[in-house]
C-alpha cells in the first residue's frame, strides 16, 4: 500500500455511502492505520446526490479538506454517471468502482474519457440475495477493500465481524447476512 490513499464516494441519500465510508475508516483504524472518513452534504434528503471521503495512511494525516484528486472513486448509484462528473480529478493510476450489472463498455461513454482501471460489481444482486433488501453499501465496502488492497480479505472480514457483533448484538441474522454480502462481494468485483 502506498503511504496515503484517498477515496471519494458518490451515492444518493439513503444508500449508505456515508456509512460505508465511516465503516471503512473504522476497520482501517482497528488495523493500526491513520484514517479519515467524512461526508459532504448538499441537500440532506433521500435520493439527493451525496459525496463522502476516506483518507487512509500508514502515517499521520495532516490534510483536512475534501478530496479533489482521489486515487479511487466509488459510485454506489450508477444513475449518477449522467448527472455528476464522478471522474473529476481521478488519478489514472487509481480506479473507479461502479455498482452496476452492465458491462464496462456500456459505461465508457459516461466516464468523460477516463483511461484508468474500471471495476464493476452488482451490489443490488448481492444485497438482495444475502440481506433480502437493497443495501448497496455493504457490497461496495468490500469491493473497495478488494480493489485498493488496503488490507487482506481475512483481516477485513474478521474486523467487520467484530464491528457488526458490537452494532447488531441482538440481531445475529443481520450480522450473518452482512458477512455473506461482504464475502460474496470480495469474490465478485471484476
């Protein structure tokens, strides 16, 4: 891992992009990394575009601003490709991760000529199959860990199980559904 990784999340209010960014910061912190996880709010309503950010580092982080040139961009809702310039400032040596069931070729016209790596994952299929409802943030979180390589899969899964056990102690079915979604997403991001 390089010394500092910056990630920008694009989603819609209610899809869990902010929660996923905060969970990523939590898990990375528990492994000894220096972290930042924070949202940027516009209109605070369900369905409105939102942006969240992560900084992950092996050393102290001294920057405290939004991220304008991210290493990675995560698009939780592919409909944002038509209304938000999700590739703005994205480093070509980084990557974009898009929640979609469409092939990469269909996405290219929406990426403003971006020439870097493009990953896709069908977070809808995974979340409905494992959680019984559409919660895209869990599969997207796992896809970020896989693509960035910030930690080993087994370390990530162990730390997430601890986090879920704390948050959902009285709901073991929620823990198991989320763990299945994470495991499946680690395998299916392409």
